[in-house]
């Protein structure tokens, strides 16, 4: 992930091995005690695609979200794989969202120990 995070509406490719093509292929995005299930698209045995959903529970900023996979929409993997998702305050205007995102991108480019 180029800038270190994704935001709602962005396409995400998940790489792995031995993925199975299923009409009920689902990815669950989990934050805290809640999750959002989203239909995924089988690309090939090593890659599936999914659109990152809106997650109302996320506070504004970059948050770690656990991603799990299911072939039947009921039983999910338990790999605890994490991605970073950028969330916005719902009251932000498009201009404020852009400015906020640019600030988060700047923060993600700062190397540990470097002066901000």
C-alpha cells in the first residue's frame, strides 16, 4: 500500500495462496468488537479483491483493522491480518477531508526517530 493506508471506497487486493472461487466469498473488516462484511471478487488462486467499506466505528485518523476471509459468508478465517484504514469525521467537508488526508500522508512518511 503506497501511502501506508486505505480509505473507504478504495479497492484492496489481498494476496495469499489457494484461494477458492466462491459466489459467497466475503471479507470481514474488524475493528474492536464490530465488523463489516463485504463481498469479495476472486481474481486467481493467489489474489482476491474487495472494496474497503465505510466503518462507522472508526475514529478519525489511521486505524488498524483486522481482515478475515470466508468462502461461505459465515465462518471466517482467524489469521489476524491487519491493514491500516483512514477514517474521516462525518461532518468534514470534501475540502477538509482532503486536507486531513494530506496530513495523514505526511505523518505516514515520517521515519521513526525523525523530527516532525
